[in-house]
């Protein structure tokens, strides 16, 4: 990726697109409190935390959490229950993982049912982001899964969990996702974004939200 960032892209603009993320299995309540404080200092949009860490006080921030994370191999009803309970505990956004194997197998009806189950469980009480694990999918499958997510009522499609060995966010995948949903859904890029240059390229490709654990490092590379 390029080493520079566009002068037209300010630190504040990028901060407003960030979900500052802490999903490490070993995270403690003290780590969560520190993450929230850092997020507030940086002026980001949201914090994304593991569901077991909710409820959490995060004034001025949206609270996001995950469902079916990170494998996606949970029963759809479990994902729906997890998502609904998280919303009851104050989550404003849910990042759910699809059954990636169903997508790889071309069983898009199963993917549709999975997403619809979560959408119906949370109704319109929260934003629904659908994690497709793009690095594990072919281009054709990425396109089809994005179409399915739109049909199911998702608000965003998201590249990655950040936990899959195939990799994380990728400019090619983000561009393909953006072309497929045509501005009707948001695009969240996440997984392995460690520099301002990488973030800038993903935004240029169509990302409207970024999932970052190294938000301060990334933001430091953008002009005030």
C-alpha cells in the first residue's frame, strides 16, 4: 500500500469512521474501561466489545458488539438470542458472523436465513453489520453474500473478524463489496489495519467504517 495519505482526509474525518475495538479473549474489565477512555479521547464513533463485557458506560460513543464470533458456526437462533440480549444491555450495533462454510458451499439460502434470524431478533433497535470473512471467499461468493445481506435487511457488510488465518481487510474485497451494494449499505473494513496509509486506501476503495484496535497509531498519520 502507498506510504502517504490524501491531504483532504483529516484526522477528525477518519476518527468519525472508527469502531475502536477490543475483542481479545483475555480482555478484563480494566482493559474495557481503558479502551472506552481511549476511544473518547480519540473522538472515534464507537467502541466494539465482546458481548460478555456489556453493559458498559461509554458516554458519547456508540457501543457495538459481536454475535456468532469469531467462527460463525453458531446456530442462527443462538446468534439471534445473543444479539437481542446485547441490545437489551445497551448495544447500538451488532456485528454478526455468517456461516462462512455455507457461503463457500454456495448455500446462499442458509446464509440468508442466518442473517434474517438476527435481523428479526433485534428488529430495528440496532444497526446490523454482517461479517462475511472476505479473505476466505472467492470474488463471486463475496458478491453473492453481499447481495444476500442486502436482501436480509443488513445495514453494513463487513470484511473480516480479524481472527481468520486467511487474513483481514483487503482493498480488492472492499472495492468489490462497495460496487455490489452501491452505497445502499455501509462497508466496514476490519482486520489487520495498522497504518494510516492502509486505512486511507480502504476508505478510497469504499469503506465507510473501519474496525481498528490500533486507532491512535492510525490516526496519528492523518493531518489535523
